[in-house]
C-alpha cells in the first residue's frame, strides 16, 4: 500500500513565512498608532468643517467614500495633497502640519470613509 501523497516544500519557506509574520506583527501597531495620530489631527484641525465626514462649507465636497471617488480623492496620496495644498475653500495646511501629520490624517480620513464614518 502506498503512503499518502506528500507535498514537498522548500526548507526555507517556513523561515520566510515566519519572518513575514514577525514583520507584519511589528508593523501593525505602527499603523494603528498612525490612525490614532491622524484622528487627533482631524479632531483639532479638520472636524470644524468636516464633522463626521461631512462638509459645512460645500455640501457635495464631503469626506464620504462616494464623494471622494467622484471628486478624485479616494487615495491616501490625493487626500494628503489636498490637505497640504488646499483647493478653493479648503485651506492649505502644509505650513501648519508636518508631513507626518498630513500623512496620518490622510490615512485616517480614507479609513473612516471606507467605514462610512461609522
């Protein structure tokens, strides 16, 4: 009687897998901290006009996912650019926020938009 089929794996595959697991377990808390810092920046800098992802100045320019997609701002990079440089009624914040703060708030806004600001 033949033994069950055994799949041979490369001996280093386990090491690669464990290394990736370790790296991602170390990076995940950093991402969480960035979102937390982004939330702090949003609360102190953005929430006055964009409470709960809305927009008290221009109704159609909200931070909701559909509006971000419609207006071409559905990426972290696009959000960071408009935070830094402003546009129309949106003030520029590159002189008031650090690049790290801008990146953090952009990640936060996109994450909240994906969660429908719930």
